């Protein structure tokens, strides 16, 4: 199986300057290649392809010995391929009749990753498994950069990327042939409801990864974004506000990934079969109802509270995606069975008698069946329904 690892880099001041220059030059290359394609298309209706631009690279490097020529050939090709991908997506959107959105020039802060497609070609992962402290990544034009390898890397390193997040630098490895490490069978099955008060609630009544800290950071982020919107363009205060928003984004992301890892680890450790919601469907069914404007039929009321709730919701939504991605990997690695089900009606159906009614859901957390008087935590009730739906799917599949 394939897996990626992300580690903090500890570059020296000189290496930091080189990393910044490396990123800037790759961004310049991206923008120049984009300009080239635009002009050719606007003036002569000619489509420039990746192959044409890649062939130009050696001239570009020869003309700029102290600039572009410092970096690896293959990382520059990867940058041109990235532009090619943006154009393919653009043409696909045109074909599909959607809003095309022409590929855009990348400003500073909008281009934060450089990728080397092959370990050993312009880059080298240098790690001794027994000595995590002696881990480095060698990057052409940058040097031998120290890596904080907080967990072992398994499998074969395929691609190496360097990523800037705020003022920090990371290396991301994509590895192939990562061996699975099956966990002993537990004989237990579980249904998982993804929610707002807790990231995940199990059919056994456990609440995993309560996003309390995340919600606090999300609130601060909303405030910081409002603050940023009031600052004058080009001012020193605006730059500070931008840095603050970026730092809070980073914090939210780290908290989210951390919570998702903990919840997914607990599930993969304790259960052989894990049933959860199909996220594409969950996102639609869980969208909050917009408030209609009574004076204008078909229009909706804007309000600040809703905007803030909207942001919170976006953050939680993204949390579900991160959680499911991590859970899929952990389950595969541990040899667990993961089943996804359509979550429609799981929150309004009574897990004891099967009676389905919107009135069953009395509050965000409270469930009381109007038919049999069964009372439960709403998320636990939903998780039991999810488990049941998953086991039914599994039985049907085994019978077929
Ligand atoms: Zn009931």
C-alpha cells in the first residue's frame, strides 16, 4: 500500500534562504510557463503542451546559470506538469460547460510546494532507521537539511516534496510498498456517527475527539479573518494580520489531524469491522437549513452569526474528510474491514423499534422515540443505526 509521511524540517539560516529562493524560482517558472501558454493561445490560438515546455527547460537553465540552473531538472519538470494539470482541469471544465476559471498566476504565498518526483534525482532521503536524530534530506542547491523524524518511515520512498507553512518548512514523503501490520482480531463491530459536538460517536456510546479546542481555534480564526478584512492593503498591520490568520489556519489543521489520528487509532485497535457514513452523502444531509428572507421569496437572510457558524461548519466538514481519509488508511493497515453506508434517516430512526420521525430528535443531543419512548443520546442512536445498515450490506454482499 501507499502512504505519505510529513516531517518538520530544521534548516539552518542559510538553508532557509536557499529553500525560499528555490520556491520563488519554481514559482517564477510556473508563472512564465503560464504566460507562455496564454500568449500563444491569445495571439495564435495555439495550445502549448507539457512536452514543448519541458524541452525549453534546458535553454532556460542555460540562460540563467545563477538562478534556475541551481535547482533539480526533475523538480522543474514536476512544476511544469503541475501547470499542465491545471490546464487539463480547465479544459475539462470548459467541456463540461462549467465556470472555466482560467489557471491563475501564483503570487507569493500561493505557491508553497516543490516536488521531486524520484528519490535520488535532485534529492535524496538520508535516514538511518535506528537513529532518528540522524535524518536528513539532501536537496540540490539547498544542501543537507536536518529532518525531525518523529516516526519511522516504512516502504520505499518514491517522491519527496518540500512544503512551506507559514514560517515553517516540512518534507513530505510518498512511499510505496508500505507493509500492512494487521492487529489481532477483537470480535467486535462498531458503527460510527460523525457529528458536530464530537467528531465521532460510536454505537458503544463512546465520544471520540471532542473538537472543543478546535472550536476555540476556529472562533479565533473567524475573528482574525474579520480583523484582516478591515486592514488597509499594503500596510504593516495588514501583513501582521495575514501572518496571524496563516498561523491560526496551521493550528486548526494540526489540531484536526491530531484528533482524527487519535479517533482512527482507537477504532482500528478495538474493532474488526467499522461502519461509517459515506461522506459525500453525509455532507449533503447534514448541511444546516438556510434561513429564508420573509420579504423576498427565494432569498436567504445573511447574518454574522450564520457566517461564523458557516466557518465552523466548514472546519468540521473538512474534519470529517480528514478523519475518514486517516481511518481508511489505518483500517487497511490493521487489516480491518471498513464499510460505508448512506446516512439518510439514521438520526431520526429509533434504534430500538425502527419508528422513523423527525420529532424523535428532540434536541441536538437528545433522542426520544415518539412510538416506544426509547431515550438515547442522538449520536449514539444514529451510530447504532449506521452499524445495523453496514452489517445488513455486508450480509447481502456475502449472500450474493
Ligand atoms: Zn422506538
